[in-house]
C-alpha cells in the first residue's frame, strides 16, 4: 500500500485547488446514517417482535424484502425459537419494509443538524458529486457549491419525521401496495434503468482533474459480486486511461484500489486508509487553525483513540456518538 497512497495533507491541498469528481457511498455518512447488517435486518426484527398478527399467507416479496428476509432468517431473538422467528419474518410486508428503511435513512436530514462529513465539501473547489446515498445530506450541505447527482435517488426529508412512526405501526399490519418511486435501495442495478443511465451520462460529460471515491465499494457483496454493476462498468469504461489521480478513501481500500487500477489501466489509483467522518473533521480543524498540529495523520489517530470511529462532529450536548 505504501507505494500507492497519498498523505492527508496532499489530499486536502488537491481537493481545495482542483475540480474533481467525488463518488460518495455509505461510508461518507459514517456515524450519521445507518448502514450495514443491523440496518438491513431492522425491518424484519421490528416486524417479528412488534407485530401482533401472523398472516396466513406468505406474500410474493419484492427484491428488497427478499434480501432483508435472506439476511434476517435464522436469527433467534430473546425467547423466540429459530422456527418461529423464521416463519414470522417470511411474512414481512413489502410496504412496511421499505417505509421502515426510508424512515431510518431520512432521520439525519430531518434533524437538520450540520455535520462535518458533508460540511467539509464546502471548503473544496467547486466540483461534481456522484452520490450513492439516499439520505439527501450531500445535496442539502453541498448543493450550493457543487453539482450533486443522486445516482439512486433521494428520500424526501419528511420521511424522517417522528409522525412517520404512527404510519409505520399501521403499515405493519397490512400488506399495502408500494407506490412507484425513483429510489433504488439495496438491490442490484439494472442495465434497463433509464434514469440511472441518464445520471451516469451527466457524469460522463464532466472532465475532472481527479476522482475521489469515498466510502463506496460499488455495492460489493460477500461473494465478490457487485450490486452496482452498471456503475462499475460505466466507471471502467468512462475513465479507462484516466491520467489524473483516483483516490480510494475507506478504512481498508486495498482490494478496491487494485480492482479499479486494473479495470481502468492506471497506475494513479491511490488507496487512502481513513474513516471519512474523522478525516473530514481533521480537514476542517486544520483549515480553522493553521498553527495547530502539522500532521493530519496524528490528528486522526488522536480522534480515533479518544472517540472511536463512530464519532459525529460537531458534537452536540456533550455526546460523542450519534
């Protein structure tokens, strides 16, 4: 990795001086928006534990619900047996599963709390942001300076309101029809998706000096496949032979860096090991106080030692985590 990385100081200088393409994944919202196994199984857990009904029929599930059930099946909770848990989860309604996830993802935006994860982009040179998150935080914080393209759509702020809890209680008991929207959430991309094609075309027309991939893995699955296969193929084709630097910023960027370097035939793909919520705060502090510690790596290590990698800045009410 030592031969294929860049210092935090160099990264900050490049971001402030040049027009870039930022590709944002769930890791950009680290500490703020939910993601991972707990988020994916949340609808099934809540339904199995809190719904008093037990429908006779097992519905024909949408792809998102099928994935939730696949991840949640077999997890016994409390005194419930594996069999009872499995049978209850199989009856998870599509509408409720989707509403639950929208509500959780929209909460941070509804609170309207400024966070360094996205505020830091306001200090960078005007650029293009290709955003794969649904939480709307990128557009909210950065839209006035950068052009933001939401690759998979954005959930409306209102879904994060506390009142949505009442609707969710009702939705648990009925298999309501899911209204169509443009939100592609936690399922594989399709080559027939014209909306996605149009959004990627807008990116293809942009000429960046560098590319920064932050907390995004093209939806890599444990078995090595990629949910965002259309986006990955687009990236390989659109940026094959790209002469600028490509920064892969994540806690463990090595494998993705190697795959992309081979895919676009470039020696300028650099892995930058970092938690974005920590690095973003270090960037802001460095610009706020140029006389502070010179090493951004030292600042990041100090933050991790003091607060862990789930910290959200700026902190509110003395809390260290969201």
